[in-house]
């Protein structure tokens, strides 16, 4: 067992592979973080846009309904 540990500690390829794995892990974590931040910002922007569209549609619908339900005057006929 000691020789296996000694061989591992002396093997530079094992250390390089470990460093490469750590670097890939860090790159993956940064990419995941960027995706989460971007998705959050996109979700916030879409939520704002849909709220704006909904309020516009609701405002026009209420106005249209009020106009259709109001009695017409003789001048409007």
C-alpha cells in the first residue's frame, strides 16, 4: 500500500490530471452560475413585459366594455 501511495505521489501525471479535473470543475461551476444569473434576469424581464402587456390589455378591455355598455345618444347614432 505504501508503494502505491509513493508511486501516486511521485507520478506527475496524476497531479496534472487532478489539476485539470479541478480546473474543469471550476469552469463548469462558472458556466452554471452564468446560466443561473442569465435565466434569472431573463425571467425578471419577461415577467415585467407580460405584466405590462396584461395591464394594457386589461385597460383596453375595460374601456371597450364601458364604451359598448354605455347607452348611445341620438347624436352618436
